[in-house]
């Protein structure tokens, strides 16, 4: 089924839908570094480096050599700042980015795909007590698409991270879609931080080695890491870590696994006007035996390695998102960190893709 992707980012949605057998034909991404990442990992896909407001359905169909109604599915990972419950400053109905979904509505009328899938943070369902989402669904309905919203948690589908995301799935055909149930049921062991990153190399604060040998041989790693680490790979990329100041590294030493900024002596937090206003993800040290907190903005979350006094590397964060080790991220370190933090976990995207696929039968 030929697929078009909007706001494609680093390719988390694409990786999941590709794994489920979908053929990504055209992707649209305005950020140059993210577009480069997408091209690196999906070299056969036509990537349009542009704002979705400036593209037309006709232009996309010309690139595909297809007609209106021939596209199978339209994907979109729209910006989430206006919906995110973790940032009250940008979480507002008036945030201009909230209304980019109308570009999806426009392109649905121009392309007429059979399906559409939009992904965003779970907060999209609660903004204005759900009124905003309700208005969105009405606009989709007016152009002939029944769209329903489901909230899925990545850890219920084998991703070692607590990450709740909203998926808006719609079709212009007879409705037959059902949101997937969690693959990891009660009493079943879920992949942990150790399962995800325990075989990756030991690194220092500020490491910039790029690619380096694994910390453990392939035969010694568990099922989750084996799925993401090709047996023939001897080195792994993305082994760069932000360089924190000595003052920040000193704070790390006081934080045990599962603890956050509250474990840091107040004498080391004097640069904060009011440290009590820090959220729970600030200086949070991950626990080897549990799932990770949500991978997001590296500077706002400041997640700490379980046993090393440093932040996470690009590859460690990517593993916790369920990207395999062949997936490369391009650009300066802060841009690659943002790409990983913004991405849809490929394993989560795959189960949604498989649910759409089964509805086509």
C-alpha cells in the first residue's frame, strides 16, 4: 500500500509502517537535518524538504505517478508543543501549530487516500477538556473521513519506555478498524532499561567517539537487544553524549537509580531561582530493572544513565525508543537528540500499521 508521510521527522513512523509492509512513496519534512536523517535511512523515498503548508496534493501525485484516490495511507506526525501537558507555557488552544491538522484535512481532499493516521502526544485529547479534539474530528468528518482517537502506551507493546501517545486513525471506507490491545499482557515480563542498553559501550561525559565497539558480544544479549542489533555489526554509531559542566556532574553523584533533583544537596542547586519548581524528569536517573521515563527534550528531561554519571547517548535513547542500530541520525548533536526525542517508537508505529493492514482484508 503506497504511503505518503507528512512532518516525517527522523523516520519512526516510517520505520514501523515499513516493517508492517507499507511502501513509503513520498515524505515531507521541513527541517533540513531531519530530512537528511530520513534520506539516509530511506534512500528510495522521495523526500520533499518543505513546510506542509506549501505543498499540494497534485504535486505529490505527480511525483508518485498516481491519480487521486490511489494513495493507500496518509501519515502525519504533527508538532506537539501546543498539546503537551509537560509544557504549560506552550500548551494553549491558540498555539498556531495546533491548527496544522487542517493541512492534513486539505490534503485528504486533494489526495483521497483510503486511510489516514496522525500521531501526537496524549494531551491532544484533553486540551480544552476534549473540545479541541472534538472539533478536529468534525472537520475530518466533513471531508468524508471517519476518524477515531486511541491512546496507546509504548510499554504495553514491548518498548522499554513509558510513553503515552495519541493516534488518530481514519478512513473514507466502511469502518472496520480496532485499536490494538497491548502485546505485553499482565504477568508478562516487559523489556527494561538493562535489556535495551546493557550491551552498549561504556562512555564518558561529553563523549564524541561516534562509532565504537559494543560493550558485550551479541551472544550474551537478550531478545530485545538482539532484535535491534544485527549480528554482523561489530561497532555501533551514535555514541555521543552532551558535555555537562563539572557542577552538573557533581550533582549526578548524589542521585541514585529512580531518584531525581530532590536528592541533590540544596547547596549545589543555588543557580535555580526556585528548585522546588523543577519537574520530576529533571536529573532523573534511570533504573536498570524498569522501563525508562519518556524520552523527550534532552535538556528539559535531563535523564541520567543508570550507573554512569552522564546523560544518555544518542544510541541509548534510540534503543529506548526501539530504533534498530542501523538507523543513523544526522546533524549536530542537539539536533540529533531532538530527532530521537520527537520520534514515534517504531515498535509502537508497527502495531498501529498492522491494525490498519488487518482492516484492509
